[in-house]
C-alpha cells in the first residue's frame, strides 16, 4: 500500500500534531501506524473490550408531541 492520506481530517491531524506534539511532519508517517494493525489485533481488541460487562443500555421513551417536561 502507498501512503495515501484521505483529505477528510487532514487539516485536523496536522493541527493536532503541530499543537500537541510539536511535530507537523508526523502527518507524513501517521498512516503507517494505522496500516500496521493486523486483523488478529483487531479481533483480540474486540474480544477484550466488546463484552457484555462493558455494555451500556439506554432506554428512551418518546415524549408526546406538545407535552412539556
């Protein structure tokens, strides 16, 4: 794969790397880190964190039209 960086979010990354890391050149290598993640690493993270004890359930009841709170 090449080092293609989508335009969406590019300026945000550039600003963050400059402001927080003091390294605007990091924009040229950040994609390498994303591409280095393997399917096995993603699977391991999903099995570790996407479990019932980490789940939150929100029950929402719609308010009738015109009702006040």
